[in-house]
């Protein structure tokens, strides 16, 4: 039987198309993808026709929604399809609509998670996670509206569910750590098979309820899968089954027939090289009760999926490599064979001289993971320095007036890219998406041929205009540079202490008047420079103390000095005293 | 020579404007007090007198900002002080390589003490020309990347002339309110041409500035 497949962004109503075609056709519901077909969820809802499904991919969606009649809005994965409108209004509104469905979302903000207004009928909230905060309500239903609230997880909300009549059916949910679980006047038969834990008021309500800690895997990252050992597993309606494993329905967002089946991706994946041919990867355990193990994927020629490490010569293990113990969180990829890739030689463009410095720039080379600068006086390869993956570098500490020969090499070190998937123990072996990828270098760096050689002659820059320096002469001569830390400290000491008093200013003026010839004398004699540095050391220490120490520290040190001084004086007195006494006795 | 001619031309223009301004002000009602203090904030372009400036700093002028205050000994005679901040970035010279190079940041802070003669004859006079001059101490600093800074000072003189527009007359209600609230008597918008000369080892650090400012009289 032929189908009419209505795709994506179709403005003409599907039902109209169907109605006008006098053919024996079956009209299939469209799936409108966000962000594939529409930029926003609301735009997709507005364009949807009855029976369409708006499929929302994982991510954080900062919008509030108004649902439409007979339209299902569905998240790809409940834990990672997050609705965060961040406004002081309802995140989702169902206002006088029939058969609107919201499923597989995590709602984290809004004054209300879902607001169902009067005269709505047949609304369904399925397999969602509500965590709108302890000041806000998760689901509010006005009188006269009918809603099914099934297999949701309510965690840390003010009021989880408020309703006033028997038109609201609450089943297979988990209510944990809310202010109030269910605030209503409905009969118990409409509230059934729910799991309750640590709600402040109305903790357990309805028929066939379970009072147990749901043992969520990790609420910090909103992974509300259940750990083994909780009574909330297989605690849902006896007549319903889980789509994940076919057993009796669990309570909460991952139970029942409309749950998403994906395990939560592996977290905190890291890797480090072990010698020349192996890498050990580590990750945090996924403690969800159905998780059976992990698949370790790797590649060495590029980042991202597909990870076909074995087939393209990266090493011995298959990729993916299953790590099945379930609780094991480490695996070593051994027997790897890092590829040897010799990059092309870069072109050294310039070696611009300045004071004791050559500023280098070179062309980028495809596949290079770093660069090595070579320099010397007689040959470029006398010295080398690895400078990282950059295309410019300031080669400092050179001798002014000496011509240097400089070249560059490109380096390539093989990098292994590793990612994990989590899989469950069901017959379908459901897999999570890839974890965040981690990259680690392995093996020796392979260097290109040397670039062209460029010569450079570092020398002191003569500023314009040429003016005399009236700076800190003696210290500059002794320490060799005006920007030496000791000179900077002494200059700060001058500015902060000496220049604020008449005697200090007089001292500075006298210093400036007499020091230039002394500085010239010192600058020409290296031995004298060292002596002056030693002589200036106490002054530098005193300056640091006065500049950096707090008032309390200064007071403490001063007191200690006074105590030491007092001890010295007393010692001298005592050393002298016997002599004096002896003389007296004699 | 050009600078002297410019000063002469400006002076003539200002004398004429002063007469016009005074004549226009005769119809206004005279205020009982006169202000004694002034505060001015100004900014504009500084054109150094150094011939090769552009070769090293890429432009023949640079930004200047200034802040000054003055005391009015008489209504037409004011003494004051002003500090300006002039900064530019450029390159130096490499004698062995015979090429420009390095990174140099040039900072010049001229501090002026001046006497100012203002052609003001009425508190409501719209246009007030002024001319003045005085002593300058110029502080300089050359920050050279990877190298010792060069800093020092030298003395010289300054001269200035300009024209002030009384903006109180445009919004008299606001002006009266400001006077009663904070003692602000007059507010002027002004244009100023200023020159200073200060040599260090025969190197002229001075130049000519063209500035736009606001003057507050208390």
C-alpha cells in the first residue's frame, strides 16, 4: 500500500492533502525534527499537524512551550534533552487543548514545569524529569482538565503535582525530595503504583504505592536512572512492561513503554600513555542497574567518529573493545603502533631583531603537532627549543651584536583519540552515545627537515626620540636591566615611601645628582656589579617587606626584631657583669 | 615661524570676538557675584614638533587628555595649573641592522603653570576669548619591550589661546539650578590651541595641541 511521506517543514496541512487525494492511501504522522527542520521547538509545534511528532534532539533548550492539540513533543533522551526557559512563567503550557503529549524531557526551570489550564483534555506527561526547584511547582492542573501523568520523575520541586479532581491520573511516577508530592482531593484509585521518598508532606499517597529510596545514579548531572537494590524497580503497574528490558514496569522516567532506552554516557573519561605502545583509559562508573559494560573506541588519524583504530594501522586491539565487567572503569590499549608521519618543513618567514631577542614567524604545516626552533652562531642546529603548536615565537636571551642563524622544524607526534559508549544487559544491548572524547599523545615526535635558515642580529632598540634615562641608575647597572625584579621593587619603594616626605625627596634628588657616574663605573665592571648586588640585598629585602607585608605582619616582625635586640643587649650586659662583679669582689 | 603667525592670527580673531561678545552681553542682566575657581577637562590631538615622529609612531599626531584648575585673581586674570597625558605606541631604531624595530610606548606628561587673560566683561557674555602662557615641566617615559625604560623630565614654557562659549545661556533653568545646588556659576564649552616647548639635550619634546574642553566656574 503506497504511503505519502510528509517531511519536515511542510506548511500545507497534511490532513488536507490526504483528504483531497482520492487515493487509497494511509496518511503517516510526520516527525518534525528540532533543530534539523526547525530552529526552535515552538516553531515546530506551530507547524505540526494532528498526529505529528516533534522530535527534539539532545541539548539545552531555552524556550517555553505552548503545546498543540494532537501533537506529541518528544525529547531524544530524557536526561539530556533539557528544557530551561529560565523565566517566571510556565515552562510548558497546555491551554484548552486536546490530546497534547510531552515526553522524555528534563524540565529545570520556570515558575511551573507544566501548567494544564481549564478545558484541556487527554493531555499526557510521559517519562519526563521535573526538577524546577524547591520554590516552584512541577505540574499544576486546573479543574475540569484531564491529564495522565505516567512514569515521570519528580525531584526537588515545591509541589510535584497539584490537581482538584478525578480527571488527573497519576501512575508509575517517582516522587523524591519534593516539598509536597501530590496535593489534591482526588480519590486514591486515580493515584497508583507510584514510588515515594523523602517528600516533606503527603509523602505516600494512593493505591499500591512504594515507600523507598529510588537510588538515583547521579542527581548532580541529572542522571535519574535507578541503581540496583531500590524497590522502585519493577514497582509500576503490574499490567505494564518496560520497553528497555521487557520486565514489569519500573517507576520513574526510565520505566514503562515510552521511556528512552539509552544509558547515560560515560563520564570523566581520561587517558594517559604507558610507555611507547599502550594507553590506559579511565572513566567514572555508570551505576545504573541495567548497565553491563563499556565499549572503548579509539583512533589515531583524526578526532571524532568513526573510531576505526585497528583498521587504519593504529594498533592491535579491535575498536571498539568491549569492557564487560560492568563495574570496571579502566582499560589498557596495548600493542599500539603509532604511525610515523614526517611533516613537511615549514618556511621561516622572518627573524626580527630587538634587544637580546629575535621575533620569529613561520608558515603552518599540515599535520604538525608542534614546532622546534633551532638556533646558533656557527650553525642553526647548535641549540633547539620546542615551542608548542604555534607559528611565531620570541627567541630571547640572545647576545646583542651577534649574528644568529635560525631555522624551524615541524614536529608530529601521533595522537590517540579515545571515547566510550555504555551498553546495557538487555537482549537489545542498548548503547549510549559516545562520551566526551579524550586525546593523548603516544610515541616519539617525528621532526621534519629543517626550514630555510634566516640570520638575525639582536641589538638594543634605540627609542625615538633619543633621551637620557634618569631612572634608578646604580641598581639598574648592578642588576643589568631596568626591568629586573629587584630594580622594580626599589623603584616602587622610592615612589611609595621616599617621595612622600621631604627627607625622602631630598635623598632621591641627591641620589639622582650623584649616581650616574657611579653607575657607569659599576656597569663596566662585572665583579663590582656582583658586590653591589650583595650590598643592595638587605635594602631589597626591606623594600619587599615594607611593600608586601600586611600591617600585622610588619608589627609582628618589628616586635620580634625588638625582642632580638633586647636579647643581644642583655647578653652583652650579662657578659660584662661577672667581670664587673669579680672586680668588685677582688 | 608658522607657529608665531598662527598665534598672531588667533589673537586678532579673539580680540574681535571679545568685542562682539562684550557688546552682545550688554543687554543681559548682570549677576551680583563672579566665580573664583575654575576646573577644566579637555581632550584633542597633539602634534609633536619632532620631524621624524611619523616615521616611528605612524601618525603625525596623537591623543592628548588634560585636566586643569585655576584661581581667578581678577575676573579677567586667572592663574592655574594643568596636567596633560600624551601617549603613543610605535617602534624604535636598530642601528646595526639599519632598520626600525622593537616596540616602544611613548608617554609624555606636561605639567603647566599658567597665567590666563580672559576677555570677559559680563557674566552673561556668550563668547569669551582668552590667551595665556606659563612654565612647563614635561615628564617623559619610553617603555621598550624587553629593555630598560627611559624616563626623565625637563622644563620649558607653554602658550595657549582659545575661545569659550557660555552654554548656560542655552539652558538658563538648568544653569540656575546647578548654581544653587553645587555652586556652579558658569559652564563653558571651549576650543583651545596650545603649544609648549621643552628641550632635553637639544631634543624638542613640545608641540602644538588642538583641544576641545569643558570649563566649570565656581
